[in-house]
C-alpha cells in the first residue's frame, strides 16, 4: 500500500470537516447580518422613528441553541478532530515518513 493511498481517506475526512465548519460559520455570519439589518431603522421591521436598533443577532437568532448552524458546527468540529487524529496516526504508521 503506497503512502498516498494510506493517507488519502484521513485527508478527505479532515477536509470535509473543515469545509463543513466554514459553511456553518458563513451561514451563521450571514444570518446575523440579515437579522441586524431587519431591526435597523429604515430596514425590515423598524421604521425611521422607532428606535428599534438591536445590538446583535446572537440574542434572538439562535433561539435556544438548537439551530441548524449550531448542530452543523458541532458535527463539523467532531469530523475535523477525528480526521486530524486519524491523519496523525496514519502519517505516524507510514513506512517511509522521513
């Protein structure tokens, strides 16, 4: 078994975990920006004189913490950690790691 095929799957698992984490973070960031814009005066629900400018979307955006982005982020971190550990073990066991 060659060294590249020995480490191909751990690299792939690590890359998938990092990709899922990036998607989760981007989704969370865009959602927060949209939530803030919704309560700004002149946008969405706040009129020009309402003064409904909230300080952040984290207060209301995630509800009780059981959101799709939170679950996806948790799964992504677990997959990335498993991939990194597996990759480390695979590189350690490789026959010609000089």
